[in-house]
C-alpha cells in the first residue's frame, strides 16, 4: 500500500492517491487532474476509484474530469444526492482495492453528508492504518459546522458525535489524513502540519479538549470567520458535477484594441492580478485588484461577479494562465481573454487609465497624527482588527465593501489599510467602481506600520488569509512612538 499526498497552496487543499500494486484510488481530487494521471503512470497503476469525503464548498472537484479520462468510478455519500453517475455509499459499506479494505463511516457535521474512509492494509494486520477524514478532523482543529447557517447548531451536535463516538474510537496510532491544512477557511485553527494521528489529536487538538457537548457546540457556532461567497455555490456545483474543463471556453490572447472592445460590451469584468503597487501606478478603470501573490482564488471566488465574462490583466501570459487555473478551481469558469502585452500595450495605445496613491507607514503616521480630515478604513477580518488597530479606524472587511459602500460618503477622503496592501488595494478597486475618487492605499499595511514602531505586531496578520483561532482577543489601542 502506498499513499501519495498533494497540497494546493492558497486554498490549502489536500488530496491523495491510495495505491496497491496494480490499481489505485484518488481521494478528493482537485479540478486540474493531470497530476494524478501522471503519477499513476509513473507508479504503473490504473486509477479505478475516485473517493469523495464530502461535497466540498471551497473548491470545485475534478471528479468528473478524472472519471471521463480514466473510466474510474466515483464513490460519494448516498445522502449527497448527486445527480451524476456514481456509487452511493452509506455507513458500514466497504471498498476493496487489492489487499486494502476501506470502511465507510458517516460523519456529518462539517456538511450533512460527510464521509470518512478508514483504511486497513490486510497484508500488515487487521487494525486500521489511516483514515481519510475530509473536513471532519484537522491537525489542531475540527471542521466548521456553520456553512449551513440555519443548521449550524444541529450540525455542530452531529459533528460532536461523529468525532467522539466514531473517529476518536480509532486506534491512537491511526494516521489522520485531512482534506485541508492551515490557510483554509473550512476550519479556524488548523495547524500547518499536513497529517497527524488520532492519539496526538486527542491530546493536543484544542477543539477536542471540549468534552461537554453543549460547550463544544457553542465554541463552533460563535465568532467563526466569515465564509466566502463561493462556499455557498461550491456544494451545489459538486453535487451536480462541474462542467468538464475541456468544455470550458478558451482564454484568448487579445491585443489592446480587441481587449477594449470586449470591455465595452456588457457583462464583462476586468481582473488585474499584478501587484498592488503596479495596480496603483496604472490600471484600467473599473478593474478589480486581485494580487496574484495574495490569496487570489479565495478572494476571486468571494468577490468577483459570477454572471460576467472575465478578462485578465497580468504581468505576463504565464501568470495569466496560472490565474485561469486558480479561478477555475473555485468555479469561476468564464475567463475569456487576456491582455496580450499587459498594461504597457494599453498605455501605448493611448487608452485611459486610473491610478491610486500609495502611502507608506510614515505617511500614514503623519496623517493620523496631523490635522487633515479623512476616514481610515481597516478592511481586515474582525479578529485581525480586534487584535490590533489604529484608534479611530472603521472596520469593514473588504468583501463587505460591495454592499456597505452605500453607508460611506462619496465625497470623503478614504485611506484603506489591511495587513499588507493586497486586500486594501482590492477595497480601493471596489470603492472606485462605485464612484469614490479620493482614495489612498497603505503599502505594507499594518505589518509595515508595526515594523515602523507605531503599533504592536498583529498576531492574526501573520496568517491574514487563514483561519487561525486566537483566544482572549482584546482590543488594542495604538500608542504612537514620539
């Protein structure tokens, strides 16, 4: 028996190959599936099984693409009520792959239909060697049960029983192989380690130390991190089965003139993936700033309109191609064009651009301590803001600016700050789309501000796109150095 692990940064997704001598299974495949086909070829095995632990909310599964290319069968919970061809699974079912026996546990909680796969290598013994636990149990955390808000308490209760009555009954030496790691918003306290054991998690997983059911439920239904918009769409996409990648429109290379003509059509949005500094220098009016080096897929799935074709502005074609892959991973399938030659070709054609003034930590300090009037918008998540913020700053998480901009006065001057400059640049682009003119972005964000000595280091900012849980968070007022 051989297990191969694959990890996607940014969305922090783990998938696996479970191989015997001649055949193998793929567990929770990502949408771009060539890595599994290439690996199977290298191992000299055939992909015959595709196992889904649950209907993933944060990414689009490659299950149908993989089945179409390999002929493998898809195994998924009967309770998921999937509409594509699959083998439905229920509690106690078993799957055999050569000398490997996989027992199915129904483990609702993170989602209503969740399964765990408990694996025994019969050539070694009768005890389970590992469990593919999906999003039920993580390293240092458990799955969040609030992705179905109306059922959060019910699912938290089910998660309690799935963990304490089933998964934690496995041997302490049994390996825990989760579907996500640190950086995913499917939990809130995940460790950076990719795997663990039942025994270690029993002893050191904070959530599992809460043995009283009512307290466990309360801990997982209060103060949870916000869930991106695409989490609401992902489950249904995976239940129905996503459109095959081979059937999606090709991203065309467009010269500046053709790109401009596309923009002038209705139902088109421009996504600028260059650094926030480059975006600030020159960008196409109305474009979204989504720095490729930030958490591009999460925020793209969170804020980009799903009813429009997407045009990409990047530093080069390779980055645009990678952007195309990232967006498809979160179900943004309408990427139709790329600006060939980038912004250089746009400006040499004489087309209109906008710019954003970037200010440093020192500039911000001078403005904060000076007499000039402005509104300081802190667009980080609430936990980041609560951990450390500048006195007088208003906290509006960046995605919320899409609606809450109506509460702001268009004529005011706004300075936007996040942890680095990425999210605040996105916030500037959102406000700009709604007619705001007097906008400044803080380059380096609160990280630079604290490095300059004007604030304590924000502990949450060290993982700005993750979901780490910090206890005893207190509001901190900034004391300026003299």
